[in-house]
C-alpha cells in the first residue's frame, strides 16, 4: 500500500475542513456561536450532519465485520431506533425548546435540584468521553496499522496529531462550524460506502440483479432471531433496546441535541429528527450488505479473513486485492467517519463542562470566551489520554463495547429524565448522586449472577434495567408530600 497516497488524502481533507472552519468562523466566534450556532442552522443540513456523527468509524468498520458473527440481526435494533427518534421529536425536543436550553441538563436543575443537575451532566461527560474515544480509537488504530507503522510513528503521536487537527478547526466557532463540516463528512462517508459496494460488486462480476440475488441467498442474510431467548440477538431484546438506545444516546446526549438546538425553531428540529431517523435505516442496511459482499468475495477468491470482525474491511481495502481506487475511497470514508464523530464530541463536552459545571453563561462574555478556549484545550488533552487508555484495555468489537458502556453510563440519565418528564414527583436531591452511582454497580453484579446461576446473559436491554432501577431509586427516595 502506498502510504504517501494516504498521507496526501488526509492532508487534503484536513485543509478542506480548516477552510470551512475559516468561512463559518468569520462572522461569529462568541459563546452563542460556539454553543448554538446563533440558532440559525438549516434543519436539512443538521439532519445530514447528524448521520455522520452517529455512524462514525464504528459503523464504517465494525458493522460490516459484525455480519460474520450475528448476520443481519443488527437491523432489528435499527428498526427500533426509528421509534426512538420519534419519541425524541415528540417528547424531548418540545421541552428543550420551551425552556430555551443551551445544555439539555439544565432541565434537571429546575426540575430536581443542583445535585441532580450536576450528576446528570457528569454522567454525560463520562459517557461521551468514553464512547467518542472508543470510536476515534478504532480509526486511529486502522491508520496506525496500515499506514504509520510503516514509518515507525508511535501510536501516541498518531493519536495526538489526529486530535489536535480536530481541535484546530473546532476551537473558534464550535457548533457553527461543526454542522457544516459534519455535513461534508456525512456525504463523504455515505458516498464512499456506495462506491465501495459498487466496486466490490464489479470485482465479483455481478450485475445489480445478481448482487441482490447473492445477498438474499447468503446464509448471513438473516434479519430476525425469534427462537433463542438467551441470545443477545433475540428480536425482543434488540428491538426494545433499539427504542431506548437513541433516546439516551441521542435525546439525552448533549452532543446530538446541541445540533438540534441550533435549528431555528422546534418545528425545524422535529423535521430534522424525522429525516435523520428515516435515513439511518437504509444506510445501516447498506453497511451490512457490504459485509456480506466482502465475505462472498473472500470465499470466491480463497482469501482467509482475519479473526477480528473489525479487521475485515480494513484488510480487504488496504491489501490491494480490490485495487488502488478502493484504498483511496476507504481512506476518505474512514477519515470522514473519524472526524465527524470526534469533532462534535469535543464541542459538546466543552459546552457541557462550561455551562453545566462552570456555569459560564452567568459570567461576563469576554472572560467566558477565554475560559472556553482553555476548557476546549483541556478536554482535548483528556480525550487523547482516554483513547490511549482504551487501547490498553479493549478486547472486543468496538461497536459492542460502545453499546455495553452506554448500558451502564446512560442508564442513570434515562432514569432521571423519565422521572422528571413522566411524573410530578421531586426526588430528594441530596441522595440523587448516590442512587445514580449505585444502579450501574447493581446492574454489573446482576449480570454476573444471572449468567452464573441461570445462564441468562444481559444484552443491551441492560440499559432499560439500569434506567428502571434508577427511576425506582429516585421514586422511593423522593421528598414525601412534595409535588
């Protein structure tokens, strides 16, 4: 593989992002522009950009590789996602817009109290930092193995350079820049997916009808699992998890909601959510189809696929067996995926820390702008360290790791918002941090005990169980007689 081609693609792509940052930052670098884009973002641009943020390098690499082990059953969760996005549009967005929030966790302050507010924001900071680091780690590992190892560049240098590149085009205008760079990156990501599928189809010698037939006849073209209740891929587990995962990982996530809150009004934000949720289905379906085509190609060409599913797509795209053009398309897609998820994560983490932890909106504007620059740089450093830590401890598919982590860290947020939105009860604010810390621990112990004594292994439905435990803990710890 010509690593100089890869380097040229990376540098050219980065300069395009910096140019967009310069264009969008000329008219606004204040906190209102950084946090909410002055609330002038076109809804359709936000919808396209959110696709790139949601898919990331995890979908680009892990989802096709997942086909070999779980077939197409991931679609069960994707179908549930759509209903989750409807809940966000109908339940959460009206609340956020009515209160004119900058950070969605400000809702908890008025509804429950300062400790609840700080607890919710802290769980987001933890969840987003880990999840975003896992996504970026995957892409950096691919670049390290297939490019920078050839030049004997240490992994720490690769990661540091990658994160600093993102910092350079986000630190001035934040979300005002992100909605446009993410749109470019989403279009690149989906475009490269379609091109790679087309190229693999041509290498297999199939026309469109033969491609569809090969996909349908593949033993991996199994969408549903109804029989094995103990399986993590059982339809009920996957579908219900699919409803709740977007509610917490999008609707209760400052990263994703910050883009929605930058729209001109509630109606635009809801249109954005409907379109984004609908497009998410066919795009993920194409990722899974790509996985089947790769398996078919490897079988016909007598190519031994790597043991790890996350290594299948990088190996085939960079080995040269599919041609140099595939390499270029793959690099563009993987870089777009990496930057689109990490840049918005750094912006959201900076926003939440500034608004929720430091209370910056209440301070003088010039002072807060300087503080925001410092916080953004500090978050960038922490983000880099978490990526390096993730490399040391991760031993599973990254997409599986992200959803598993989310089941533990987003559960308390689900319980907090559920109590606030669907009841009139007010929890005892001083007990909230302890309840929210205890419930993930209980879930971890429960998963171990269930597996040992019943053989039942919790899947991503652990998120629902975690949220339920938090809700019940807050309910029984509520202030009696206070409504």
